[in-house]
């Protein structure tokens, strides 16, 4: 029986599990199943394959998109360039890492872009933010990482003044702030400087409208959550798992 699953931490509810179970039903793949592998530590990752020899593929979510890489046999060119993995294809004892986040993000962002959207702020520096940065680069949009602990080439939340906000009309939240059940929290940016020229994109999909997006909407900005991105990256994952090539 072909088995698929999600690797992450504290993932009692997941988009992927619901999405693929519904997909299997629609396709009448009654022998297929999808489960969550909730790991408190990435060192438990190899044991999944010992216990589940029928495993054909996995999705990877927070906080293991980078930490899982040393356990893999190889990476696709895109995943290697991005430095993060959200899909694993299992072929016997070979585990290949892919990144479909960048594709889902890029395809869902593109219809929202206007000519003034040439610069972006990426809030957060985790695995998902790497895929976002890669997508923006391909779209020709300059980006700056905003971090609580900025490294070289990054800025802090304290650096976000009126000029910086004005010069970066695209703002993407790649942090978990605002995710259910902590729906009141939001990134500490100066929301008063947001205008109708801004585009606010939140990778979070639960709730559908985060506090971050509400703040933008109230000021006339274009807003989008991460649901379409997740749907698109999931379909791309399904293609990878069912392709005959590596």
C-alpha cells in the first residue's frame, strides 16, 4: 500500500494530510494513505523509513526544511540552489530532496504584482524564506531579509522606518507569527506606513486572514494568504512522486 506523509514538529493538524487524503478519494486511490510524522527531533528521521517500508514520498514543514538535508541521498538542482527541501521522493533506499515551495509561491504571487512592486521585504529567515527569496530573484524583484537577529546583508525590525517601508512595497511574512491558535500575534513592523501601493503576502493559511493581513487590508493594501501557494506546491509534489525520473 503506497504511503505518503508529512515530516514536521507539532503538526497535529496539517494542510497536506487533508489535501492528499481528499485527492486520493477523488482519484479513487483507495490503497493510498497519508499520515503525519510528528518528530520532536530530526535525529528520529531515519527511523521513519525503517518502520514504514511502503513510504513513497514525504512533504517537509517547519522546522526541518534545512535540517533534513544531511539525511538525504541527493538534491534536485533547485533545492540545492535554494538550500531548503519541502518534498522528498523515496526510491528504494534513495531519498531525493526537492523544493516546490518556490514554485507555489511564485505562481501565486505573480498575478498580484504591479509595476511598482520592484522591491520586497522578507520577514523571517527560515527554510520557507529561502524559497521565497529564490522566487523573487527569478521574478526580478530585489529583496531584503528582516530578522530579529540580523546577519550580514539583513536588517532588523528596528530598521523599518518610513523610507524603508515606502521603498519596499511588497512584504512577505515567512514567520509563524499569527498562526492558529495564536491568531492575535503579528510581525513587529510599522503598519502605519502601509499604503494602497503595498502588497502583503502571508505564507500562513490558518487563519485565512491573519492579523498581519488585516492590518494591510485596513490601509488599502493588496493581501494574500498562503493557501494557493500550498495547493500549487502540493500538486507539484504529487508530480514528482509519480514521475519515473530522478
